[in-house]
């Protein structure tokens, strides 16, 4: 029997416990915690880990990233500042949170245009996913746990947004009919359902921070 993990919230589907093979679940089955679709689950495979030690110094870190640096766009800077403000709020750093909000507002005003079609948004999502991967690798090299946490939140939220947009594109307004939309005010997690989760499955804040979108 196999186990499968939700790549959004970490919920584990255990075939032995549930008495139903994952492959036999209907295509419209969703994660009971975060609502992620079946396609967001991955099989848990045992891995043999080998220990390796690498000393990170300023010299070899600069060598690793040399030539890979580029200037961030206004959209990217605004996005980063928005996420940092939410991380500061979770850590009760009020002054820092407000400073990042000011920076976000500044760079948001510099954005020349916003995407107006599903195709435009889909391209931005794929671009974001590439940036998340690159940024996570750099944060790992720098041993920056704060950046890794924020990037992990943003990556999972982006995957949820992509799924919601795909469903909306396929089903139209029927997808949102007779239900509610909830958004976590800290990490941006989106949930479609009558009631919000008790805690955010991504950043673990209580549902008092999960707001209904009117």
C-alpha cells in the first residue's frame, strides 16, 4: 500500500488506513484540509539520504551566484515586499510590517500594466514558479530560513491560484456558484468552500486571519 502527500498543506493520504487506493479516488476528489485537487498529490517514496558537508563562505557563495544576478522588475519587488510585510505581521513586528507595506505601495504604483487575460496570468504564474525555484536554491545556500519560509508559502499559494484559475476557465461562474471564497491575510492561501479551514494549511495561522472575499 502507498502513501501520497499534498504538496500544498502536507496532508498524507494513507491507502492502508483509508482502505481505498489513491488511483481509485474520483478525479474531482480534493484534499480534506486545503481543498487542493488530486493532481497536487505526490507519492511518498523512501529515500536513502547521504550526509555531505559543505562549508559556505562568502567567496564560494559569490562564485555560485556570479553571473546569475539581474535587476528585479517593479512587479517582483512589490510581490516580495507584500510577502515580507505578512511575514513581519505573523512575527508581531508592526514597525517593519508597515515599512514593507509602504515599499509595496510605492512599487505597485510603478507597475505600468496588469494582465487582462487567462493567458497573461498563466504566463506570469509559470514565470513565478521558475523564480521560486531559483530563489529557494539561493536561500538554501545562504541558510536564510526566513526567506525559505516566505518563498515556500508563496510557491504553494501560486499552485493553488493556478488550479483555481484552471477550474474557473473550464467551468465559468458555475465553479463559484453557491459557495464562498476565503483568502488568508498572511500567506495569500485561497480556499473555495462554505466555511474557512480552522487554521491556514500553509502558514498555520488561525481562521481569524482567513477573510471571506465579498
